[in-house]
C-alpha cells in the first residue's frame, strides 16, 4: 500500500505508478501510446500571467520523441514586452513533471508546461518561472533549507440574477447551497484541477456576494496544500486555466480581478509559506513561532512595498488595499489577525486531543499533529504574477535570514490589535504603508531593486520591464480621479476584468 499513489485522482500518477517529480520522457511516451493520445499541447506563461498554447498532432513516434526532446521555437517579443522583435526567438522545452491529461479535449490530449530557453540553449534570465527557480536555488544554497508555499485562489462567479434563496450582501462565507449558487461548479472545478495535478486542500464560498445590473456575483475560494514553491506556482497557473475553461463551458463568467466595485470584497491571492529542513518544519520551536520564521517575516516586512510590483499589478489592485476590507494597508504582522500584511494562522501546535473530544470512541488512539504552521502574505491579489511573486517571497525570506536586526524588525512590526480601530492611532502611524498605486509600487521597486537583484535572482532587465509597465499606468492620483469621476472605476474594472 502506498497512501499517496493509491486512489490517486491524477490518471498519469495512477497509471504510471509514480509521482510527477519522477516522470521521465520514456514514461510520457508510454502513457501516450497506451492511452491513444493524438494531441500534445505545450503550455507556457507569458507576461500577462495567462497560459499560452502550442498544439502538436502525434502522427508518429519519431515526431513525438523530437518535440519532447527538443521543444519548439516561439516569438518571445509577442510574449514578453521587454524582448526585442529583432532578436526574439526562444525555445520552449516541456517539463515532464507537469504532464497532465487534458480534461476538456475531445481528442485524447496530453499537456505539459514548458520553460523558456535562449538561442544558446540557456534558461531565459527574465522568464518568471526561471526567476522562481533561481530564487529557490539560491535560498537552498545559502540557508540549507527548502521553501514551500501554497495559494488561496479567490474568484468571483458571475451569472444572471437568481432571486431564490438569497444570501445577505457580503455574508457568503462558507455558505451552502441553495444559498450559494455555484457550489456544483466549484466542486467540478476542484475535481478537474486535482486530475491535472493540483493538490487541493479545500474549497468554499467566500465573503463576497452582491447583485448588480441584473447579475449575481458570488465569491469562491480554492485553497491548495503546501508544496515545493515551484510546484505551487504551476498548480495555481493551471487552476486559473481550469476555472476559466470550465466556466466557459457552463456559460458562466469568472474573474480574478482584484476589485469589482467599491464597498464589496475584493479577490486576493494569499500565499502561505513554510520553511523546511529535511523532513522537519522550521516554523515552530518549543510551541512558538521560531526565530527562523520571525527572520523570514522580517524579510517580508523589508521587501513588502517592492513586492507589490509583482503581487498587485494593475490599477484596480489598489482599490482592494484599503482599510476595513480584510486587506492590508500597513506593513505589519500578527497572529490570526486579518488586518495585517502577514498573518500567522493556527498551526495545530496545541496538545489537546481534539479528535477524541469530538469523537469519544477515538479516545486512546494516537494522533501525531502535522507540521502545518505557515505564515500568510495577504497583499497579493488575482492580478499577481504568480512566479515572480513567489520568487520575491523566497528572496525576501533569504534577505530576512541575513539581516542582523531581523528579530528587532519583527518585534517592531508585530501587532496584536486591529490597527485601524479607534485607540490604535499611535501604532498605525509608526508603521510604513503599502503603495497606493501602480506608479508608487514602481517607485518602491526602483528604490529596493538591489534587494531583488541580490545574488542574481531577479535580472535587471526584468526589474526594468516591471518598473516601466507599472509607471505606464500613470495612476499616481487614481483614487482622487475616481472620487471625482466614479464612472472611471467601472471603466478600469472592465479593462482589467480578466487579468492574470
């Protein structure tokens, strides 16, 4: 019995009898032959954060072996704005560990996520996926630890209004059908995400729900299990593709937009992070958050303003980062506190036998509490550049490890209150604030770029391109402009509705 391989929903895992990280080219070819696969899709993330696709017909084994071994050429200038058209050819090479059976294709189809390579056969330095790999490699070399992560993917499902079993506005948290209208859609999406390799923790309806212009807007969330940071990024990318494609088949609309309208919950993309050494979590020490974890948090605090360049990438992002909306504005952290930038959630650190208390027949059984403690970065939203944001978090944690005053920074930025509540003004004023626009985010990245370029993690060209993109929005006074011209908010939402 292998509890991971047995009853595994991923058809490649169950039929090949091995985990994705162990897949080889030989395994992929075997699966294709045994399952009569006639199309292979290469998929790869571009600068807009969405998957791009190249379709290959499987006409014979020689051609199949060729594309799996050598990949194909693509036009980099059409995928990334900072690549010149006069020297834009790139290779895309499939990563066998990402192989999945396409759940939507009528013709049996296998998909693979690809990495970018230059004309010299070297990884593209500015590619977000490679930036993440660099960040983790440097982190492991300098710390002797591994970095793991997972995402909380929030999104709105939009359909024609349904007056039956209404839910009070902004009270949809963990609601059940029939008060939630899209539970069946969510569970079907979760099944398909799991089939293509996503390791899901759970799904549920979220706080946000409202009616507007004859439509119902219902917020949902799918949360993943903690994985190696590279795998976590791939899974989020695939989940977005699954949700959008399934919504199209259902005749629904889905958006990951940071903010749809004023006064309603925005959609975040919170990242939980965990540091491991061997098989041991380094997050807890003697029942409390470890000094190592606090140093990582100090790194998040130091890099927070610059990280918005990758986690909050269009003007509507900054309508979500406002007080009293369970989204952070101040650079601080705390335990179980949803008004802070970095939250330390419950981590199963107590000694109470909760199973036996809930189930008396289980009394006397031995249960070992899992090492589930994470820390959660709450500023990113649905527009986030997933690979670059995760690379930024890995890099920030490493920076924190190297800061001589890291523990003091962690102490100074810790809060155990709602900092926006009356009476906490002094603490609020002592904290630095997150940027309020893309333009301000660009300035923060510009000032702190040495932190991101440290040890060669973020390439200067990538930082330059990100700064230029953010400044081009010219949104330094966007909140004032929307106050004077409320219709502008709707125009911005429509423009960035399908971001990321």
